[in-house]
C-alpha cells in the first residue's frame, strides 16, 4: 500500500462500540484479557480444559525448550472427532442440526443432525480403516462443498490419519504434487460438484494426478454428487456410498497424543514449492474452539452460524469443521457461488435459515457493493447479530458498507487476522468488548502476543509501520512444514530473533491498534486466496514459448490484488507472436498462457493480465525488481530505477504498454 493510503487509514477515527444488548449476552468480557495478561500459560490451560474433552488430562501446558518447535498440552490425549461430534450426542444434543447444507441448485438441501453426523463419521472411519488407513497414514481429500467433505475430515481425525485437503479449484498437477509430498495412501473425491449452475467434474483431475508412474495412492473413494459419468480404475476406485454401506455401524474412537498431527494443508510461500503446513491435534482444537466462542461469540443452543469459505482453505478447516463443531454449533454449509442463480443468493440463505453469525471475506463484500444495495435490501436480514471478515485487509469503505447494508448498523464486525500457519484467529476485536475501528483488526486476542517491529526487530512507536510478528508461542501454531523442519525455521523464525514473522506489514495507530496492510514478501492475496508470485512464474516458464516471467500482485478494487504477469518470449516464439499481433490476434497467445497456468496450478491462479515484454527490470545481481513492475501494472509513474543493471529497460516496457 502506498504511504498515502496508509496515512489515510490511520486517520480513520470512527469507532463502533458494542451495544449494551450485545455486551450483556457476549461470551467474553474484559476479564479474559486481564486473566491472560496475568498468567498466559495458566490461561491457556483453563481454555484447554474448558473447550476440549481430554481422554487423559495433560500434565504440562507448554514445552518451548526446543524453540521454535513447540509442544502444547503434554501428556494429554484426545480424539478431535469425538470432541466435534460424539460428545454432543452423549450430552443429549443429538437432535440439534449440525449442518444445514444448501446445494447450489435451488431447493436442494440436507439437514444433518449431530446424531446423524455421528452415524456417518463412524461408518466413514470404518470404511477408511477397511482400506488400511490407520494412525499416521495421510489421506488426501479433493471434494466440493458437500457434507461429505466435513465427514471425510472428521473420519480421518477419528482414526488419527492426518488429512490433506486440496481445494477443488486446484489442477491435477497441483493435486499430484500435494498427494506426493504428503504420501497420501487414499484419496477421497467426488464425481463432480455444481459450479455456476452446471456440474463440474472433479474425478478426471484425480485420474490425471494419479497417472504419474509413481504415486503412493492405493485407493480412491468417490462420492456420488452430480451423477456424471466417471472413468473407473478397477481395484483402485470405490464408491463412497458403497464403502460406507459395507462398513460396520459403530466405531470405537481411540485417543491420540495432543501433539499427534491432525492435518496438513498446503499454502503458497515465497518459493515455487507450496509448503505443507501441519497442525497438532490438541492445541489446534483448543484455539479454534476458544476463538469460535469468544470471537464469533457462538451460542450453540441458539445461533445459526455461516462461514462462507471453502473447506479447502484453512478458514474452512478451522471455522466450518473444528471450531464450531467442537462447540456443538449449528451451521450453514453452501455449495455454490454468491451469484447462482441470482445475486441475492447469500441474503436469501440468511433470510431462509435465519443466520445469526456470518463470516465472509472482504472480496465478497466488495463484490456485493458493486452489485448494489438494493439486492440485500430485498431480504429480511434481521436475524443477523454478528458479522466477521477474514482473509485480507478490509478497507474502511467495505467495512462501513457491511455494517450498514448487511448489519443494519447494529451488528458488531470482527475483522479477524490469522493465517494457515497460525491455525486460528490471532488478532481481532472481541465483539462484546472492543470498540472497533473500520479497517483495523484491532489487537491480539487474549492469550496472544503480537507486535509491530522495525527492520531491527525493535517495536515501532505508535503511529508508525513495520512488520507484524508474534512473540510468544500459541496453541494452534503450525508445528512445522511437512518433511522440512529446516524450511520451517528459516521461513518463520529467522528474520527476527525469538519471534514468528508472519510475512505481513502492519501499522500501529495512536491507540496501539494494529492495521495489517498486506504481505511484504512475494506472496499475493487474490480474493483472500494466497498465491505465490514465483509459483506462477514457474508455471509460465514451463510453457515452451516463454523464456522468462515475472509476476506481481497489482491493487484491484474487488479482489484486493490481481495477478499481473510480464513475460519474455523465446526467440522462436517471437516471430509467431508478432504475426499474430499484426493480424489483431494478440490475445491468442495470452489466452494460451493463461490456460497453461490454469493447467499447472488451477483456474484460481490465472493471471488477470499477461504482458509480453522485451526485457525485465533486474538489479546488477540479477534479481527482478518487482516493485517497478508493480508501478507499471498499477499505472503509476515508475519509481527509482537507479539500482537497475540497465536503466533503459523500464522505458522499453512502458513504451510497449502504451502501444499494447
Ligand atoms: C494471509 C494469510 C486467515 C485465513 C484465510 C487466509 C492475509 C488474513 C487478514 C485480515 C488483513 C489478512 C494476511 C495473511 N489476511 N486475514 N483480517 N486483515 N490481512 O489464510 O491463505 O494463510 O493467508 O492473509 O496477509 O498473512 P492464508
């Protein structure tokens, strides 16, 4: 963000206090901050015993002696699935709806109670066990937003088999590398899912991912969702419904060590290779349940909660599956997009199911703003009492629109900062305590210590900017990068001494509130999805016509950032491109490259813009100066070029832009 943008943010003076009514019923009050400040470990021990049912109680809260490798709740044993499902049935809440599932085709719904969920996870666990899945075996999950996605995750957790969910928008290639890296024994997928009114196939991507000579996968379980035709590999592929039917009805769950890995989730880093972030069972469950309770303020006996994220991202893991379900909450799960079959779909769902707590992303809010206020105005949104935002900075305008047009100027908004790596919410208002400021995630929640530091790791003064760090370990922190402990240490714990570096830039305002302004590394945030510039660059240069590529995230009004690529063509491709351009078909090559990126990574990684350029701006040591390319992509005057090896390169690029 430009300096001007930043100072505008810091002049935001509006604050919104929770109403007396909200405050009176809120799960968390000021005393939580006081207690955590007085004895942090004692505080976490209390939360751990409050939110989680331990089969064996823990003996020690934290072992940080091998920092940055943490162990939480040592000696404790638990089963995450029992916590999220069985125990609600045991205490008599079996009839409570766990999931109000809403399919994309209108009218297609399923309500699943906790008792039904209990039956399904037991059968699914038995079915997986019948395929040889046991403690420590990894299972890949590649599913649309259907209840089976949550059931599959919970069944894995029940067996102590770490799941690795791969977002359905990733390509066969991306799926292949994730399956391989995690060593998944079984893949759970579906024939397809509904996307914008049409069935969209998933199984072919799994087939293609497994077509590689060597892969660890022995079995593929296929959920029937759309009924479309699928290719079948006998001996490897099984229908999910048949496997569950054949499996035993009851499953006795075993407890696992608090540090037993619960799941792996791949996320983009600054290099081409995605990182397998893995989380441990105990600490993760404690902090997701705690934050669902104090930040989302869930009242399981009365709320209808809806998190609009996809289960393929960490938000879906923490705030569809593990947090809300550990509390025994009722939630909505929606299969489709916000504009299918009409742009009021979200609000229709809120109205029909009387949603009380809504958790969505700034990019969605900005899209709704674009569609116009008359759309939500047609629906009765009076059931809503709390709104949440996650995934990227929310600009004050979007925040205000959300508050006024969705929240009737009445619902508190929690802007929650966290990451795949942090596992759960870290910085956020507490809705019954904090007087929130539009655009700021405010302060670290009780139990978390976050700071903004300068280049030297010193805390910045109020009113200044720097880097966001976490200075104390927290229960749901990642336990590492799957198979690469060194990379874990180097990526997160080496930039500043004794602190976790999140990769985000932030500012502290005069009141000590934190304003997260975005990544300071080569990671982009497109519609709340994390994308690596170098991963997309690698995809581009793997195309035979491309010699070199540089990718930047350019500011975009709706998606936050948009992917812009600059490519240099190989000599033999230049002539062809020139003649295409001369024939007015310059778009052809760009389309070809965009599709290539979709094939290598997934449609979500397609660049908005690809510009063919004669040169790329590089320093004398050969590093691409993305900052200058960003200036071009954002139509700004190009900044300081004095460190370029060849300072004329930028005018070549800009001239080309004007022509093109
Ligand atoms: C990155 C993490 C958090 C789950 C979804 C994304 C950005 C996230 C906020 C927020 C400003 C935010 C950061 C962070 N981010 N929430 N409330 N305000 N920025 O998880 O894919 O791991 O991405 O998302 O840049 O580092 P993720």
